[in-house]
C-alpha cells in the first residue's frame, strides 16, 4: 500500500500522468503543452508606408511599416509564433496604382513583397482584389514573395491549362500547405508539430473581375472547399489547422448559403479547423459589437467556440491568436477553450496616441517606390471650380459623386455603338469615402477632401478609390426604379409621429458603396416608407415605394414619369463591379451592352483634363471643371405636425462645418459628437 509520502507525490499537476513501478515508486510523466501564437495581417491594400498620399503627409494610423513593429514585439513575447497574410495586398492605395501603371516584368519584386520579405511570413492567402489587375500581373507579383501562397477554392477553367502547368479543373493555387514547426513546450523541451494552412476567397470574384477571369478560372464555395480539403489535411498529419478565409463573419445560421461572400462563421462548423484568421470586411474582431452574435465570446475572441481574429484594414491592427496545444495519447490537440485572440492597434484613435514607431527596414525596402508614388500622384490633370468634399453625400446630392457621374456619362456617350445612340444615357455612381462603415474611430477620417483649384492624379484617386473599368447596361425605367429602391436601403425608416431621436443612416446593413445615385433623372426618397428591398436587393415589402416623383426630361423639354417612364429604355453608365454583379435590378451579364478598357478613374481624370482645357501655348488651363451637384435627388419632405428629431453622422472638423454651412440644402445643426468621434447633425426633413 502507498504510504502518505508517496500519496502526496501522486497528487500532481492536472497536466501530469503517473505510473507505478514494481517497487511501488511513482514516476510523474508531464503531458507536453505548447503555446503557439498566430499573427495575421489582412487587407493591407498596398498601404506599406505610414503615409497618406492624398494629403501628402505622414499617417500614424496606417501602414505595414507600423504593423511590422507590432509583429516584432509580439514575437518577442513568446517562444513560438507564425505569421500569415490574409490577402487584398497589391491593390488599394496610390502605391498599388503606381506599380500597376508602370507594370511588373519577370523578376521584378512588388513593393508589398519587398516589405513583407523582411518579416518572415509563413504563408499568404489570396484576396479578391488580387485579381483586379489580371492574372498575368498577379502571377508576376506573387513570384516575388519569399513565402508560399495558398487558396483552396479557385479552379483552373482554361481547357488549354493555366500557369505553372496547372491543368483544367485543378486548383489554380496550392489549396493547403502543412509545414513542420519546431516549438518549445512549457517545460522548455523541443518538439516538431505540423501546422496546416488553408485559404479561401469569395466566389464573387467571378462577378467582380469578370473581364479578367471569365474562361480562365472558376470557383468553389468557401465551405464546399473546406469540407473537401480539411479532411485531407487531417489525413496528412496536420496537428493544427489554421483557416485563412478572405471573408467576413457572415450568417450565424447553419449551414447558411454555400456560395456566401462572408462565410467565416459557417467555417466554424467544419470539423478540424482550429483557428480562423479572417478579413475582407475591414472590421475588427474580437470586439464588443459582436457580443450578441450567437455562441460568440467577444472578450476571448471565440467564434462559435473557435479562436478567430480579424485585424481591420490598411495595417491599423495586428491579429493575434494564442493557441494552447496539448499532447494526449501521442497526438497534439488544440484546447480551444484555453485559447484566445486579440486585435492589437498601431494607434490609439480615442486618445490620438501613436502606440508604435515605424520599422525603418520597411521604409528602406520601399523607398524607391515611395518616391515614384509621390511623383505619380502629383501629375497635374486640371483645375476645379469648387471644393469637392463628401461630408453631405449621404443626405443630399454631392459634388464628389456628381463629377464621377458626369465623367461616366461623357465616357460612355463618346463610345456608344451606333445602334444604341438615341437611347437616353444615365449614370450610376456611389460614394466610396463617406465615413467608412461608422465602426471605428478611424472611419471619421474617411472622407473625400479635394479643394478647389489645381487638381492632380491623387485627387482623381481620392474621388474614385477603386480600379474599376467602365461598363454600360441597357435597362428599362422600371429597372431604374428598383435599382434606386435597393439603393434607398441606405436609410432607416423614419416615424413621422415620433418625437424620439431617429437615426437616418443605415450603417448596419447597407454599405455606402452600394448607395448608388442615378444621374440623368430626378427623384425623391420617402424615408417614412418601409424599405421595398433589403441591402441584397431582395423584396421585403412588395407594396412599399420609397422612390417617388421619378422623372426623365428629354432635351426638347418633354418629361415622362409613371408607366411611361417604366417602359422607357435607358443606358446606364457604371463600373464592372456593379454592371456584372447582378444584385441591383438591371445588372448582370445579360444587361451589359458596352465594356470599355478605360478605368473609371482614368475616365474621370480625362474628363477633368478635357473640361479644364490645357493651353500648350500659355502653359495654363483656359477653363475649370464644374463639379457642382445638380440636386437631381433629395428626400421627400415629411408632412407632419410632430417635432421630429432626425439625425445623421459626418466628420467632426472645421472644414466639414464650414462646408455644411455653405452647401446644405435643408436646415441642419450639429447637436453632438458620438463615441467614434463623428459629428452628429439634426436635419429638418419637414421643410
């Protein structure tokens, strides 16, 4: 029998096992535990420098140069770490545009990879914006990465084969990779674990980049690909499986839409996935805003029990997941409930304090491209007759959207085929910088700021953020109305009989880049009506009509409305993202009648130059582009005797206040500053 002294030895750590010898001696066997830290960058969008090329100033709130300092610090804190990138890397900033404009030759290294190659990444995932410049550019770009790339749901669709000997129906990229990782356990002993990585991209790339991808690649659904490959990873010995979906959280319902753009939550139901490093939505997780999401621990960063992190955008946060691994019965297993995640910011936006300095090695790596970008964005293109600020773009017609629409109409009109001439031309354009998603303090800085006077290419890039191309669709007036009904989901329903504070802007379920203004027609939006269509343009209230007084006026002065308007054919100038998307009425491949190679931004720059009329003799401009809003849309005045308190958010700055005072179409007064630093204005919709 064991004596008392021996018995005390038996009562050991919960993480230890005991065995008795023939002499009744107790041998304590420690169960190995390993702490593995997984670091993530995502949605850098070519923001390598901590620099704002639109303002021409250092920006301490963005840039891989600053995130790199967080990476170095996070690695020093632990014995074991790996680093991944989620994608949307090579497009999205003037530096990305500059590199695309000069092109990449075989052997050239994209500045994003010059920077990332200094940081020892373990793996990279493909984002949807990687395809914006075409497959040839992408192939040349990623060849410069000194780390492997993965993606499990993009398939070669070219029957003659794709790059690197990839054949028809094979994965275009390596679907997953399993890497041996030497780690040190909590007792200081060395082990080798097999870490598996698998990546995904939204299948909607086939719509968003149709021109670049049709006939060349196809896609699987994100969950479909995961269910195919994760079991293979387990069979090949992966001890840990890290999913890297370029995808937002999405629905908490199971199984959800198999072709969902945002499928991270759905991935938590795929057996075998131990951690999820996600992105795409430009948001931050964990965050208290997600506490109400089903089976979510927003403090520990557990999404349906799985450690998960999303590190914002442009390098403003570093994603960190700390995994606890334990070896039991000869196999390593992740203890999910003992794991956690966090998003570490590079800047304290609330207190306006920089938390890290920039990494000089990153600055040095891209110094040549930084200099080239500065010259690139400073190319003169013309002059503007008035300021173009987007402070009011969500509550009234706006110069930053107006000038884009004017440029799109001019571009399409000049190249419209003969058989389509005579059909009225309209334009659909949306604001791209109007407070971000009203979800972080940095969003309060996301507004277009283009002053009157000399314009350069960086101003065109500020006005039109994306490298979309010009496309036109042919639609009926009825489809124009439903297009606008979906756009009107941007606004919450206002109760005309309530004296309570009512928020006008629907930040939660409608992205501002889906708030299309259609120029060439006039209309009002009745926000007392329920939405007819939701943010996905699905009918939710068939009898509702928010779009009223929709009218087209011909050059001879004749006006049409009602049933006559509904039957009229129109050409709508827009971009490839919208035209091929199929979400809005009148969009989708069947409606496309004109595809131009011109980027919308290039068309905008050309329009500004044409309107400004450069005089080669004097070396000056003879004219100026007039971006003044034509006020073709507005809110229907609410007829009520109730004292309404309707509010909207915009930037809190002297420039914003001055612009609003001089340009407001309705009475509006600043009444507060919200927790994110936005100015809150009360707007009078009753007169």
